[in-house]
């Protein structure tokens, strides 16, 4: 049984397939448009993109739920730049839905509801279009309903139907929506329609038994029997033929590798599992503050649960090296977060990859409520960080995902060789400008004052960079857009969509704050970096907020304690002044120490361990009440020898 399980595991196709080459992607699209009829859902992502990491486990979970109904693939835009350019990917993550080789829908952003909605829609559409009307069925139908129709006329009707299917129809059959429409028209005319058939049958799992082995042996014998004629004459081949042969063999190796590829479960490792006992510490947030709290709490034996999407906070989105964190050199934000997370795991922390929507503090233990679970806990450490602020100008919301972004690390490489704009004057704006200057043709930094409020080192680098232009005392008042080009329209010309024509950024209107003069600047993207707002809306009505700094949680004195006993706040949710990764990490450690001290003061220990100890004590007590005659005596089994080895040896001597 174990052997069969191992075979089944190693031969199973991954739930989510990672694309390694453009040719592999094209072959996959060709296969599912002509052989399976399954829709293909593509996630264009980047490892440095926070929202991409947040939606990744949801995408994988959905792939497992819809296994056999749709094909889920991921494309790394950094590695597959050609595919990203082909499909006009301008923001990350971007999800594109293909059916019959044609793109039928797309959206950008880490929206689970959108992802599920459009996935369900395209699966229903694929099932609805999975029909074929054979020519013989149409001939038979006309023979019964209208005998005056000749074969030439019937063939003309059938050809008209097959010609409506432009791609994925090499046999020129009447299939899909075209077949549905023809049947509908005939029903309307003759009160009945011709019989249709299922076009694609579900793929049968490959049998790993003696039969397959036997067939494999026969295939090998057949191959050997063909002799040398099927082998390419490499010494006579042209350069083009050699390149084609290499590509063919690489594709075959990749296909075999995919068949044997183990499904990556790393992102689900160390996940939280519900317990009948309340958790002692639950940490909300996965940035430097939350992970530092997790490390300290785990080292104290509190076994904390970290509840956060796997995106790592603002530090996760830093594309430049982290230079102001002691002990770290030549390391990026995502790498720092990954190390912090691994360190917390090593000491016993567990993770729940969910978004918290509320806390119930009306009774004890406290309850942390997520989209899919409720975690009972004695204490809570809030370390949810902050979210990006937006300009709220015309065109900004409409073109998010079409060139408007708040994450240069996520989306910057999409605008390689293009002109881009960065709005802001703080550290985030400086970092974004430097990241974009690596790949973009030019970067225009728009700031409403005549000096930057960023650190001197970063500001100096920006001002001295040859590819960066600074526009002082200016605000951006409107984002200008244009419809997506003809290529995209042509690609989906056979799809009837009533939605608004998607727009992409083509420029912006800038306004001088003193003269009021307006000017238009051409640009392919606008990156907004004007600060952040604490992510504390789920705490409204629960804890007190700082009256001088709206949105920031009020803590008591120099501690991390809030107005509610057992709830602690650290990082950017309580720090309206410094807002640095290192200060967040320090306050996270302080929150864990405060939580540990509070638990001790309240006498809230490890209830699970206490329960096990009590149960063991009861069992020992029950065993101790037995009579001496009922007790097991190991010495009796040894022949009644009651003395130790040395005494017995001495007696014998």
C-alpha cells in the first residue's frame, strides 16, 4: 500500500504549474484548446511583490478545489518578460483567463472574491461550450425536418458554423457557442434541434500497473523496430534544424519533469491547527514587528500563532537593499522577512495565512476573527502595519492596475525603457525612484515642497542620479489614460464584453502650487508614494486611539499595553513618529515581553500541558490504589533475584 501511495504521489501532476519557457506556455495553451477544452487561469506574479505573496496560497487552494475543471499556471514576470509583454501585463498580480486559446477576461490585484468569481464563470462557460454538432447529425436532422435541403446547402450551413470558431478547431467542426447558437436557431424554426455530443471527455488518470509497463515495453520494441530512419541525421542538419531539435528535446525533458514534479507544500508548512485550548499569544501581522514578537514569544515557550497574509508588510516590498538595519548588508527586504519568519518557525511559532476582520473582546478568552476561522486566545499582539495612501485624483482609481501603482518593486520592471512618475518626498518615494531608475528610461519625481523630508542619504542619491528628474512645488491633479491598443482588442474580438474599455496610463497633469500653472507630462506609469495609514480599522470600538494621531493605537506610557487588558500594539500601528523597520522590530520584542509578563500576572499558563499533567496524575493515583499482590514485580520475572549485580557476584565469589 505504501509503495502504491508513493507511486501515486510522484506521478501526480502539480496542482499549479510553473511556466519555464514561452514555448512551454504555447504548447500548454494549444493542448487545452484542442484536446481537453479546459480553461487556463494564469497568475502573472513576481517574488518581490507583496500582494502576489498574499494571493498565492489562495490561488493554490482554489486550484485544488477546481482540480479537473480548470488548469492553473503561474508565470514569473521577471523570468518570462516576453510573455508579460505579449499580454500587456502592467501591474502585479495580474490574472488572465483563457478559453480555447483566447483571453476572455483579466483583472489585477489580490482580490480573492474576484478570483473566485471569474474562475467560476469561466468554468461554467467551458462546460456550456463543451459540445460538438457532428455533420452526420445535422444531415440526419434535416432529413427528418426538411427533406428539401440538399447536401450542398447543409454543408454550407455547417461551414458557416465551423468558420465562426477561429482558433482551436483544426478539424473545422461546428463546436462551442457557435454550435449552441445553430441548435437554438433550428429549435426556433423547427420546434426541435439536432442531437449534439460532448466534445472533450475528462482525462483519465494514468494507470501505474503492469498494463502500463507492458505497453511501455511494446512501445520500446516498436521504437527499436523503426531503426535509424526516425533518428535525425545531425551531421547533415542545418543550424536551424539543430536548434529546432534541441528545443524539441528540451520540451520533452520539461514535460517529463512536470509529470514527476512534487507539489510544493512549503507555503502550507507550519500552519496553525485548531486546538480545544485557547492560544496564549496570537500575533496579527507578518512584518518586522509581528515576526520579532513571534521570535520572542516562541523563545519564551508561548507557541505564538501569527495571523497574516504571507506578504511581510512594507519591508517585503523594498526592492533596494536594507542599509539601515544593524548587522544586515547587501540584503533586500524580502530576504530579511524570510529569515525572520524562518527564525520564528525554528522556535515553535505557527502561521495562519488569513486576514483578520475583527476581534471579540466582550468575553474571555479573546477571539480573533478571520475570513475563515476563529482563534480563541488569552492575549493579542497587533502588528498590522500601515497601508498606502492614495492621491484621490481623477483617473487614479480607474487605472490602478493599468499603470497606477503604489509598489515600484512589484510593478516597476513592467515599464522597462519607459517614462514613469513618482509622487512623494519621503523615504518610500526615494526608494521607489531609485528602483525604477535601474530599468526605466526616465523617472520624474513630483513633490509638493521645495525640499525632501526623506533621509539625507537617499535624497542625495536621487538628486544626483542622471535618470531622475525632480519637479519641486508641484502636485499631480489628474492621471491621463488611453484605451488599450488594437492588439489586445483583436485578441478578444470574438468575445462579447459589455464592460468599459480598459485604460492604461499615458501621462499626467501637474500643477504648480504657487502659480497654479498646469502642464501635461507623458508617462507610462504613475507610482504613488505619499505615506501610509495604520491598518487598524478592525479595532474600531475596541481599543482607544491616539487623539493627536488618528488611526494610531494609544498605548500606556512606554509599554505596548492598550486600553484593553491582554491586547498589545507594536510597530507602525502605534508609532506615528519613527516608522522604521528596526524600531518596529524593537517594539515587537517589547510587546512579546509585555504579553509574557501579563500572562504570568493573570496566572494564564499552558492549559494544555496542565491538563495533560492532571490527567497523568490521576492515572498514577489510580495505579497507586492497587494492592501489592496486583503490582507487577520485574524481579519475579528474573527468577526471584532481589539483589543487585555486584552483591550477587560477591556472594558467588
